[in-house]
């Protein structure tokens, strides 16, 4: 299972990927730039417009190596998938659950509970470590409001009302998110969440982190036999991995947003890592993407104790563990889906 941490990121926009025997070959202007053994990889994410050869795509599909294509700015485009190896009984259980409003709500509320719990815990960690540099009273007030929302979420029986509670909690959390940013101001000031395109460096970092986390969650779900496109909280939409978005909810604060805060607060990312457009859009440049991805991979290798399993494992395996727990819930091996509650 540790092989799941081995992801090849192609950050240059002009790299073409092909297959040579058992190796992935990266070429620029028809000249080989690098090669990697295919059997050591669990996934490939290409941010290049040059693409990949049909032979490589076929080999990835046959060997269950996820191959995803994104724009250089990080927007997901497509993913190569081979013949589904998922358990048909598990997928039928998933589809039945997705059509059952009560069961949908039971699973979705666990995920939203995890999201607001982790958002609150992230705030509390920053307040504990940097209380003298923050408006501690404002953070304490929002933390208390999030805490009050948790029992309401745990008892909610309507998916629509659950979405309302999630929206209220997210508004509270992002309302003080700027307080958690201790890096260079005003460069890394945060006013509100915006995307397509992101209009400031913090939103550019968040969007890139969410794209990577979505890829990891979709790959994890498919690897345990679930359909990443059929969700419980996010409605079905052609081309949208709704279940991956569901699974992401509880992981956003601790795996994406906290990671972005680390990059900014530790001065790992700076102004030179961004491209500022005339229309106000802000994107990571090539150097920024490389730095981001290097630290993203390093973060995925860091160890923690899983709060439910009580086992030590790398951060990069958290989406796969949660996907396995979701599959066990749908098989009725678990009464309720246990969200990832960061500690």
C-alpha cells in the first residue's frame, strides 16, 4: 500500500510522456529529459499541454496506474481509467445508498461534522501556538460558534439543511481565515474565497491544493471499488467526481488549507512564485508549482496516528483509509461512517 505515495508530477508545460519498455519517458522537443520505472508509480499527474502517448495511457490503464491531465494552472481536465475492477455488489450498494435520502444524510453529515471539527481544530492550533500575534478573542468566538454547530450537524436528517449548516460553518471559518495567515502581508491577505480564476495568491494556493486533494480522493475511491462520480452530498453532474468532493470535505482543513498556511507562514512560497495577470487573476508559475509539489509530497510522507484506527501511517494514505472505511460502511460492516477527526 505504501506504493500509493509514489506519484509522478509533470510540471513543465512542454513535456511529452511516452512508454519505452517498462519505463515512462519524459521528452522535450523529441529529446529525452528523464525516465521513470512504471512499476514504481501509483499515479501520474501531468500539467503539460503536450500530452501522452496512447501506449502509455493503455499501460497505465492495464496496470492500475492513475494518469490525470490538468492545465498548467492546476484545473483538472481528464483521467485515464481502465476496465473497472470494483466489486459490483459494493457499487450496487453505493448506488442504492445514493438514492436513499436518509442514508445519504447519515453519510454526508459525518463528512460535514469532520470538516467543521477539523476547521475548528486548525484554528485552535494556531491560536495556541501564536496567540500573541492574533486577534485571539475573534478566533475564540468563531471557534465557539463552530462547536455549537457540531451537535446540530450530528442530528440533522435533511441533506438540504445539512448543506445550509455546512455553508454557515464555512462562512464563519473563512471569515477569520486571514487571521491564521502569519506570512507576508498584504501579499498573502485573504478576504473571501474566489476561483476560476483565483484573484489573489492565497486563493491560487488553495485552488491548487484542492485540485491535488481531489485527485487523491478520486484515486482512493476507485482503488477500493467505489464510483467516484456518485456522491451523497454533492449532486450528480456529468464529469464531476461528486463522491471525491464528498470525501474531500473532512480533509480540506487539515490536508489542503493547513498545508497552504504552512507554505505561507514558513515563507516557503513568496511573490516570485506567482504570475499576476492584467485581468487580476493570480496563478502559481512553474517555479511555484515545483516548490508546492515538492512540499506536498514531503507532507504526504509525514506520519500521524489515525484517530479511528489508532495506527501510525503517512498523511498520504489518509484518503485511502477513509475510502476503505466508507466502503465498509456501505457493506454494513460499520454502522456509521467514521470521519477523519484530526488530533
